[in-house]
């Protein structure tokens, strides 16, 4: 019997997140693969760490568990290193720096002393370099959470002070793309669908933040950028978020576990099937 493990977060109750394993399980069954869905931390996982399955679709972001499973010989989709780089916004920027157009991004200095304020001269230097408004991002976050817009120096100071004990970064704001972007999904290194996301009430376009998605033409430049990014990061599957700028697209973020419910709905592209078929070709030939 062909057996697969789909591993999801231990705690999530988000319906969009839970749609992922359901859709993949359906598509694997169509291909003759029995897929079992487990939560990270399940007793069964602690016994065998995914051994005994032909592969694991890793829908969590637990860096320790993903690397542990790979060390035991389990093939993950996506691979542990790729998930880890995509999960950290600063590491994503560094991995793509100089290869693709991206808004300039500056890392925040690490703070180990909560009583010490963020250096004012550093904040003025960030403001001078990136201008206002500017985007402040926690390195770890999903669904638009942990992403803020500082419109004044006071807001920048307050955000930096609030986040100083967390890894975070500062990014140039692309005003032309405020509240809108292009989500491109790639499977097996090939761009297969595109969705324009727009939010009239927020600078973040995420559907979870009130954004609305509509089918978009997957033009050659968007497809090329997304496919090259997918290859550069070693991703079997991802969602690439592209910003609209005066001189063309720039890369906002890369999501190794991008939800496909929304893009399937608005484009009619069966993303789950494409992903399941890609995995089966990789594993079974």
C-alpha cells in the first residue's frame, strides 16, 4: 500500500489551514495513496517520526521536527531547509538578495535587555534610509499577522519598542501596491495559477485580513519570477507574493505552505491535485 503522512500544526483550528490536508487527502486517494493526517505532537509521531510512510507533506513550520524527520530519512514536501528560510522574513530577503527585485529591508538589532530602550539614532537611520511610511515585520508570522505600517516616527518608535525582544525587520513601503498584490502558486517549479488580492480597508492584501481575491492573468514576467524564486529556494510548492511597483514587480514574501482554497475558488485551478500529482511523480516515478 502506498502510504503518506500529512502533518499539520498541533494547535490550529483555522478553517483555511484545515482545508489543506482535507484537499490533499482527497487527491492522494484518487491517485491510490492512503494519506493519514496527524497533528504535530501526536503520540504516533513521537514513536516513529514519520518512518513507515513513503513521504510526508509537512504543513507545519516546526523547524526541529522537520529536520529530525529528514535526519531519519523521511522525504518532506517541502524540504526542511526551504520551509525554514520561507518562515523567516529576514532570511527570505537574504536568500533572494541581489537576485530578484525586492523592497529594501533592514534587520532590527537583537535585544536581550528589556529595560533598555531601542537606540534612537538607529531608528532615525532606518527612517532616513527607508522613508515614511515604512513596514515593520515580525520575522515569524502568517496570514498578515505581525506586519505593521509605521506612518510617523512616533509610531516607528512604539512598534520597535514593542517588538524589540522578537526578531523583526523594517522594509521600504511600496505605495503603488498598498492593499494589493499578486499571489502566484508554483508546483514542481512551474507557475500554475495567479490571483490578484485587494483590500480597500488595509495595506495588507491577505484574504484573512479582509482582502478579496480575483482571477489574474499569469503573465510571463510574474511566471518567470515565481518559477526562478521557487528554484532558488528549493521549493516543491509555494505561493509567491509580488508587489506592483513603478518599474514592475517586486517580491514581497514567499509562503512555503500557502493556502490554496482561495486561489482554487477564484481561478478554477485544482492546486491540490497538481501538488499531489507532483509528489507522486517524485516518489513513485
